[in-house]
C-alpha cells in the first residue's frame, strides 16, 4: 500500500490507524488464546465392596519401605524442618534417622520388644519397652507401633475386622457402638485420602491426609502425608523422596548397640 506524502514530524493518519488495528489484534489474540483451567472431574460414587477390596489389596502390596523424607513439624515448641531417613517393616519394625549436613542427630529404632533413641551429639541413649507412650516420646505420633508402620506406608491404621458402615465415599468404623475411625476416598481412584481417629470421649484425636499419589511397582503410594493431633496442637508434613518398597531389610536395622562412652537413660525421662 502506497501512502501519500506527509509533513515532517507527523505520523500519517492511515499509518496510525493501521498500527492501532495491529496492536488491537495482537492484544485480543493473546487474551483469547489462554484457556481457563478445566474443572476437576467429579469423584465417582464408590461401592463399599470396591473400598474394602482396595484396602485389603493395599495391605498386601505394601510391606516395607526405605526412603528419604522431608519433614516439617509445627507444635507448641515452634516450627522445625528436617530430613529423615525412614525404614519400615510391617507390622512392628521401624527406624528413623533425623539428618543434618553434619550427619544424624537422632536415631530411633523400634521393634516388638524395645524402643531406643540415640543422640550422637549428646552422647546419650534412651531405652524402653515398646509401648504407645514411649513411641510418642520420640515420634510425636500417638499411635501403636503397628499403626505407625502402617501409616508411613500410606495405609490408614483401621481395624479391618471392626464393624463399619458406608456414608457417601467414607467408611465409618464403630467398634462397641462408638465411632473410632473414619476413612474417606475422595479421588478418582479408590485410594484413601483422609483418615480420622476419635478417642473414647468422641473428640478428634488424630487426622492424616494422603495426597500426591505416585505410581510405584508396588502400587499407588501417597508421596505426601499430613498428620495432625488437634488436642496437642501438633502437625507433621511428610514428603517422601524416591521411596523403595518391599525390599528385604536386615533385622539388625531395627535395634541399636550402645556405643562406648555413651550414657544410657530410661526413656521415661523424656517428656511426651
């Protein structure tokens, strides 16, 4: 297109209109090319047989775990973030190593006989019977050993033989006529998404959220688990990295020998 001559220092009206139209087209095209995110798919209405079968299958699929994890803790004492080496062998074998760039600062081992906590920097070791109270002193999680090992493997610690009923996509476990556990399956696959534990008085004692499921050779595994104890005001966020499942773990991984020149104390000296 040939434009007629113009005076120096002035833009030709036709050129200005052309430029304005071009900019408008570009801006409009950019604005309309971005598509809004697709709405989430509706959660299927699961049948109770699908949910109970899924739980039974997952208990068979996940027997042991070896992984690194990033743990964030928040409670009355403050907030802390740390790395954790995790070894789990269901039902009653556990090893947790709290790591820093200088090495382990706490090593906890638990089996069906005893619980040991070793503090290398302090040169101190605590030892006690394998009980829920002693586990709480070292893990901040108010559960029995077999329940903790299940939870860390993404398995809600519900008693499969307890009476239950279905409400929507949730299973309600009520032994002795009282609600003890609720288990929700609010996703596109029949995998647990939320577990709640109630105490004898009916108060919510513990909650766990299972999310960020990944595909593994053993099956779908929640790479993030959030645990909250509302009555104590404590929260844990656990993010697993490169988990390995169902490897053979040596039995001596779940106990500790007292190193020389290390003082030993009863575990009851630690406040829960």
